[in-house]
């Protein structure tokens, strides 16, 4: 499990290193990060939801999980996944659950 999370951390770091066009509404979204409510970004495929989330969390300490990783389909106990997240990231306030597809597969969210 820890190896999966480590791979996703590397993917997160790669995404953070990319350059993106600033998305509309980003200032308001960052302002909304101050409350403890769960945030959900919805929209059609390829609309830029993943990029928006990365931009929204940039500069914050956050964990990242990519649920397009089929290895996560076999998880029976999500507490094990949370333990692996803590092992890799330490205590973090934010977790981005993404279904991002890299350009290698020809799709993105």
C-alpha cells in the first residue's frame, strides 16, 4: 500500500511542477479552503477539474491519491490506505482524491 501512495506522491509532485493557465474562480476556491467542509469539484470530462484542484491546493500541504490506479480497486480496508498516507505524507490537513488520467493513456479528467 505504501508503494502505491509513494507513486501517487511522485505524480502529485510532477503535476505541481507543470505550468498551467490560471483558472477562473481560483481566488474564491482558495478562500473557501479556510473552512473545514469537504470540497467537491464537478464538471464534464476534460474540463480541467484536476488542474483546478492542483492550483487550489498549491502551496498547501496535501496528500494525493489517483483512483484511476486499478490497484486501489482491491482495497478491502480503507484504514490501511489512510495509514499509508500518513506514513508517506505525515499528518496533512488536505487529501486530494483524484481520478486524473495521464496523457500516456490518452485521457484526462
